[in-house]
């Protein structure tokens, strides 16, 4: 293949015209979150493409967390615009982790960078009402996780919620979405990393103690200590789970 052929622009796929149009409408405000997209026939006629290509575009938007689709009629049927960026990010990351192009170790390191930054940047006084709400929610999660009879899968789910909620105190929506996507991308690894019940009992007890220490540091506004504790916590679990 000569260089001219390699550098030639790739033809635009039919469904990409729909994606570009919706992006433009979102930017301009013509379409907003909660709005229902036009039906397949209308989109196909507007863009001069087949309804099959429109369906491809809607499937991609669904996978990206940009629309929610449902059958039937009415304001909540069809494709409704939402915005859940963690859905699309996590799905992509999971596949690349599965293909071994992204390692679990790199995901863990990225999580450490994000969580420690979020802990150091949290400002509880910037929005005290929201901060109090988050701290109450995370305290409730810890109380539930303290139950020794709690199912392991539920523990992991509550654990993830705890970390994402604490990270939200930094007030950065991108960091929060990335945190959610990172935890979803390795959720299977986390749940499958400890298979022995005896080992899990010992590990979960340490995790509970670490969680409470992290929560106390965050609630006290000591971001530096919280960041240090978070790094130790994440690194400890990753190291322990690899040894089992």
C-alpha cells in the first residue's frame, strides 16, 4: 500500500452522520438531557440514510451512556437523552483490560492517582449541605459493611460506592465519572481476587478498619492524611489479593 492510499481519508459511515448531528444539537442546546430523540424514520429521512444505520447510531449512543432506550409510546419511550459517562468509559476499559492491552496494575495506579487527588482537594466548606449528606451516606455504608454476615458481592458493591462518594467531595464531575468507570472496569477482578472464605474474613476485617480511618480523616478535613490512607488501603488490597 502506498503512502497516498494510507493517508487517504476514510469514508464516513452512515451512522456517524447521526452521531455528529446529535453532538451538534447537544452543543447548541437544541437537544437537552431528558429530551426524546426523533424516531428512526424521521432520523433516517433527515440524514438520507437507512433505518438500520439509525439503529446502529442509537445502539452506540446507548453503549456510551448517552441515551436510554425503551419500547412503547409516550414521553419515556424510544431514545431519551441521558448522560452517564461512566457507562461508556467502563465498558471500553473492561474490554481493553480483558484484551490485556490495559493491565489491572495500571488501572489500580490510575485509581490511586485520582482518589488521592480527590481526597487532597476535597473542600467540605464549599458546599456544607452536600458534604454533610455525602458523609452521612458514606457512614451508613460503613455501618452496613461492618455486618460480618454481609454477602461478599454486596460488600464489594458498597465498598465501591463508598470510594466513589468520597471522591465526589472534590467537586469534579470528570474525576467522579472516571472513578466510577475505573471501579466498574475491574469489578470482576476484585470480586474474583479472593476465593477462600477464611482469607476473605481476614481481609474484610482489615478493609473495614481502613475504611473507618479514611472516613474519619475526610470528615475531619484532613485531606493529606486521607490521601495517604487511601494509597495504603488500595495498595494493600491489591498486594494481598495477588498473593492468594
